[in-house]
């Protein structure tokens, strides 16, 4: 699905799972939608599964927003306490739309708790209390952190996911990677289809040089990051400045604050040190994750001055982290420190969501599904990637996600097909109705005009362009690349052309992959269609034991229909 179509579907008010490979533009679509909501005067809450992810979208953690905090279960007493907190009630009651980013890292049990809180505070029986809910992310990336002796539970395995009835918008464009070899490697990882050739490819990435840029080093463990940063700091022949954290209040609360704060208790800095900001300060111009370099220290108070990667100079003053009481009007504990940490190296965990020009990746100690995939997908090309090492676990992804991903792709194709076949006025009416129900209105900057590709007046022309390329015996992937469209859209065109009699069976031979014995495969697809019906791809896919991908099944359906 292309970005513009996903945006139009979001505007209808449906609950949506916005997904796609790294670099597909999920954050771009999300930001466009949030801007549209604000322009229409629709209140929106933006949250994420982790603190770092929340800073990428200018929001807060879903745990903080919903009031559940660090709870791993929700008793009736807990629910009553949350629903009695005035600040939490105001936060939850106001929004008409809830966005949750980096959904892959949110445990399904937490999503269930959030949904229960929303229904309780809004006093409405609909899923999430009647809000539109947008969940964003890619389940092939880092999974939820499971408790000791427990297996992680993905958000899609929760009750809340089922009751929300999300439409899937699976983005298929690519805006980060430009390297076909790298894209092929990442695609194979997503299918759990790694062989010796992939390890050979990565073994050739050990001698990469970066003459014009210092690469960020990615490690799987904090200890490796700390060792690297400490070593590099000592190599600098400049005077050290030391900043010590100050803590006050309840000892248990301060201990938790110190443990979870990204700034260290004792921060040693020198000129030319690579650093990362550890707290948001939108007014000054940095967020948790902003990278920079120490260029000086203030002559009066000795505070560090950094230059960010985009050339801005910022004086870093002491910041405070605190734990408030339930009423939110008194601090129980607080710590103060310069909001910086050394950043020659970072963990794979903290890199999720970043795009790096150059990275040195160490996966020798990878220990969980998705770590290798996240690390390798941070860079734009193999020229920007040096692989220090990897173990046998590094390229594995969770089999549950591989299985579920086929369903997500199918659901997205169904949504795309349904929306493209919808009358333009019907789609616009859905969007207007959603805005009205949310108490908003369309202003001059928030157009309701449907994307040009879906306009009736242009459909005949776009189908004809696909037909011309098909008659030239291009396969579906090459047609999609030539037309700069999603592959699923091209398949929709081909089906439409076949239904209208514009193409015949002999025109479809170029679509059959060379590795497929069509004489053996097509009878099986035909039998599955006879048993399951022709309307939906998913039942056919499941009847065939998930042996063939959806493109093969779709081709079989087209030929089956043409023979009738």
C-alpha cells in the first residue's frame, strides 16, 4: 500500500494498524495524519511503548499516559485508583484519537490494561471507549521484554487487538534503503529464509572503511557500550569535567530513578567527546536521542556546550527527573544531572527508529529475536555498514511474527482493494462524518479531496498503462517498479483488466515465476478456490497450507476466473 492511500484510510476514522518495513514511511504518514487532525481541531493523544520511541514522535509513554505506570496487572483497586486520578481522567477523556507508536515492543497484557482504562474512564462500552486507535510499528523489530520465566506476548495476541478490529495498512514503498542486495537480505530475514549466501554477504562487510564519517557502533549489550565509550573518552587529550548526580526524596523512588535514567550518576566529559541527549527539551531544541559533540565548556559555570549533528550549538544545563504523588502536585523523589551520556556506541535497542549513514555492528552476542534485523536495517546501503561479527541467533525473527505477517499483508490487500473500489463520494462522506463526530471541522489547510490515483476519471488511464507494460511481457514486480506503485496495486489492476476482458490467459504467462511448475500448482489452487470460494485470498492461502505466497494465489485466481 502506498502512503497516500494509507493516509486516506486513516481519515475515515477506522482503527488502523500502520505497518511496513523500516524505511517505508510509517512515521511520515503518522505525522501527516496528526497534522491533519490538529488542522481539523480533533484532539489526539500521541504515545509510544518506550521512552525513546515516545521522543521520536513528541509524545509520552502509553504507560504514563494511561496511568498504569509499571503495573504488570490491573486489579479492581488499581482501576478505581486510576479512574479517580483527576489528571489521568482529563488526559484520557479529552482525545478522540489515540496513537501508539512502536507497537512491537508493547506487551499484549499492557495493551489490554490500557484498553480497560480507556473504557472505564470514558464510561463507554466500545473498544478503547470509542476512540479511534492507531497502532504503528513493525513486529519484526524488537519484541516486548518478557518477565523472568515468561514468554513475551505480542500486542496482536491480546484481547484488545481483537476487539479493536484494526484495518491493516501495510506500506510497501521504500525510502531508506537504496541497495538491492541489502533489501534482499532484509526481505529474507523477514521470511526466516536465511541461507549460507546471506552469511557470506555479511562476511564481506568486515573491511568497510569510512574515510569521511565516524560510524556509530551498535552493540547488543550495555556492558559493551560502556566499555567502548569509556575507552574512547580516555583517548582524548583534553581536560576532563565531571558532573555528579544529585538525588533527594524517598530512597526507593530515587533508586528507581537512578536505575532508569539514561544519564549516569557520574558523567565525565571532555572536548570532542561524542554525546547523546537523554531528556526532551523542545524549547531549547533537543530530544532524548539527539546526537552531538562537546565543543566547549562555559567559562562562567563550566556547563558543557555541544554541537549537534545538524550544526546547532546548545549549552546543556542541569535537568530534573522526578516521581510525583498520585495527585500530581508533589514530588516524592527527584534526581538532577546534565542530560547527556557518551555516544560513540549505543545499544541496538536504543537505535530502533534511527536512520544512520554509517554503522559498525556487533552481533556476536545477539540474544533475542529481531536484534539483527533492527541493526542491519538502520543503514541505507551496504556501503554504510561494517559488520564486526554475528552469532547463529543474530538473524532470527520470531516464527509467530513470520506467520502473522502473511495475514497482515493479506488484510492490507483486502483493505486496499475495498477502498479503491469505493465510490469517491462515499469515501469523502466517511471522512466528513468522522470529523463531525469528533467535533472538528474542515479548515482551509485540511482538504478532503481524495488522492488523484483513486479518482474515477483517472482509473481507466492507469489501468491502460499497466496493460501496456503487461503486453510487453514484464512481470508484476517490474511493472510495479516501472510505474512506481505498490505491487498489490498492480495485481489489483491485472485482476480488473482480466475481469473486463482487456487481457487474456496468454497475456499472463510473464507473471508466472520461473521457479513454479504451473502445471502442478494451478490444479491445487483451483481445488482450493472451489472449496473456499473466490472472493477472499486468505481462506485459499490457509487451505493450501500456507505453502504459496499471495501473489501466486492471486495469479491462480485470475486465471481461474478467466477460464470460467
